[in-house]
């Protein structure tokens, strides 16, 4: 049965009052997608059963929450750790980037209940993992559900000190991109957990903060769950597995060194010292590698640069907040050029700077997008005057050129105010970004005269090939 069907399950599904039986075939070593969440008419999840486990045995399980509901993709990223460390993977297909944390927790816990009813799992070895909004869910679950023994939060998390005092000392593991503006926040969260005597592991990676890290990094992070379970006596000690996990993480530190990311390599070695401190056989290996790195000029230079840039980044963040509040209070359109310069300068550093400078520039750009986006959301629905609303929208287009929301708001506000020139200017800027949702352009409220005008329709036809109310002849160049 090693390569065959692990389970054959019949579900009784109710849709619109009609009952029907569905047979679900779950194969070991393959991602099985679209398994219905029981007690839900729409929720489904993807399941991965590793080939390395035997049918009927209880095994550890990781519940995975992708913010965009990409259960099969997420389950696939956890396949390596599932096989190497014997975890069942259940990855939700529900979205977690559209609702409140409270609503998301309800959806997430339904997945947990459904999996527990469906397959045999070790209820003493249950874990969660999530990315961004999914990471908020993953980190919140063990605070309200004591049976969960650990959480892997990638890019974000939530902390409630009141719940931390209740005694469920789960392991808090976090991964964050060096380019993520929330890096400092996750480090602060890790400190909170550590101060409450929770087992904590914090790792870093290079790459897109909006996406999962690669399988190897996920596997290295989950190894903390495995080591923690072994230390608690919940899993048998397996010297071969421990050595494989250690060597995998040591290889990652070596790859960082070979790509001249010396300071990051050193930080990884420090993490391994703490993580594997119970295993004396690894002590000399780590000590020697750290010593060799400290002797290099490149390491010392990078360490000095990172520390200096940390101070510079904090100064920039303070300046951004100070100037933003002042400009919002006065709707200072004259200062829009200064904000545009800040973005241009950050983009220049991203192209020309050292690795540490590039990472800082990405974090600062993300920080600007976040704080201006937050102010935009509040001001857009407030009773403040139209100039403040337009100014905030303009700022958002400056720092987040590909986001259509602020462009559409400027077209609405300026058009409603009779300032058609501004409305048309931002209509064209929006179309230049590649925006092609014609219906959205004609669903903007309160600007019927503008939408019927030749100028409005000519711009849409120029970029989209056709318009709704006015067909102009387009000259061929």
C-alpha cells in the first residue's frame, strides 16, 4: 500500500438542499485538492499525505493558510518537509486577505475540525503555518486553541499578551524577507514571545515578501517544531533525522557565505547554535565556521554597514511620518514632488546599492506604501474636505503606482467637483499602468457628464481599443 491509495472516503455533500455522494481518493505522495470542509458549503482544502508514513498511524499535522487561498500551491511547498520529517499537510483553499481576523479564525478552525474528523492525526503534535494575513491566523490559533503546539508565521503575525499568559507555551517560529517593511515588527513580536518564555525561532530570507520562501527554508523552519517535540518527549529521538536537519540548515548558511552574504551567514550560524545547543557534536563545527567568518574583512564591513543602515532606516521612517502628518493637515500639493523624489531615490538605491542598501530601500518603500495606504483608507470615507481626499489619493498614486484604487478615487472626486482636467490626467495615468477594467471606469459614481464626454471615451479607446459611449477614429501611425 506504500504507493497506492491511502484512503477512500465517501462524503455526503449538501448543496441547495440536494444531497449527493462523492468519493474522494487520497493518494500518498500526491497533493489531493478540493476536499470539502465539513459543515461548510463552500470551503475546501488540499491534503498531502507523505509516502514515508504508514496508513492508520497517527502523525503530526501542519494546517497551512495561504492568504489567497492557494491550497494546492501551499501544500506543494510543504511536500519536502512532509516527507523528510513525517508531517501531514492540510492547506486551506479559503482566502484570508479579504475578511477580519475574527472571521478568518472561524474559517481556519473549521479546517482543523474537518481534518481531525477525516484522518488519524496525532493531536499532541498539531501545528499551523501561514503567509501574511494567513500568518496572522496561524499565530492566533494556538493562543485560542491549546492543542496546537506551534506556529510558523511568514511575513506577519499577531500577539495578544493576555492570551500568552494562559500557559500554552507553543513554539513561535517566524520567517521574514529582508526586504519586508514588517521585519522590525516581527522581531518585536519574537521578543514578546521570548520574554514570556516561549520557544522562539526567527529566520530571514531574500525574496518577495508577498510570496512564500522556497521549500528548503520552509523545511528548515519546521525542523524547529520537530526538535521541540523531541525535546518534550512527544517524538522519538532520531539521530539520523536530526543530523539531516542540521546539515540542511548548515548548507543554507554555507550558500549565504558563498554568495558573499557574510553577515547573514553569521546570523544563521548563531541561530543554529541556539537551536541545536542540546547536541554537542555540532558545537565545534559551528564555532569554527563563526570564527572563520569573523576573521574576514568582508564580514566586518557588512556587519558595520548593517548596523549603520538600521539607524538610517529609523531616521527615514521618523521623517516620513512627521512630514506626512504635516502635509495631510494642510493638503500640501506643493510637496508632492518631494514624495516623488523619495520614491525615485529608493528605486535608484534598489538598482545601484549594496545588498544591505537594496534591502533597506525595499523596506522603506513598503513602509511608505503602508502608512500612506492606511491614511488613504481612513480619509477616503471621512468627512474631510475634498482637497485633503484628493491630496491623499495623489500621494498614494505616487508611492504605489500600480494600485488602481487611488486613481479611480481621484477621477471620482475631481470629476464630481467639475475639475475635468485633473480627472482626465489621472485617467490617462491609470491607463498607462496597464489597467484594462473598462467596466470599472464606467462604474465610477457621480461623474455621468464626464463619462459621456468625447475626451473621456477617446482616452479609453486609445489605450483599450474601444470605449462605451463614443467611438473616435484612431489615426494609424
